[in-house]
């Protein structure tokens, strides 16, 4: 019975880490889906998921192509 709760907790934690990773990946990487999937997989082991989120948060934002095209056109 207790094993079911642990399994459900781990799966929910993995999904939450995956969603947060995807959200951060949209700003921090050029491949947000890959960041989300990696976050889910690492989130299955909670300490690795938290470490991955911290590393992703500390990463600098990626400048999008739309933003760089607009600034170049204005120059």
C-alpha cells in the first residue's frame, strides 16, 4: 500500500519537474521539448530533478530569432 503512494509521488514529481523544465526551456534553450523530456526523466529521481532545474534556471536566456531580426532591422 505504501509503495503505491511512493510510486504516485514520484510520477507526479516527474511530471511537475518536466512541465517546469519545458517552461524554462522555452526561454533558456532552443529545444524546449527536449528540456521538458529530460526534466521528466531526471524528475523521477527527485534530487536529480531539482539539480537540473537549478542548472536550467542559472543558464542565460537565449535570444530568439524574432527579437534579433527586429533589432537588426531597426539599426
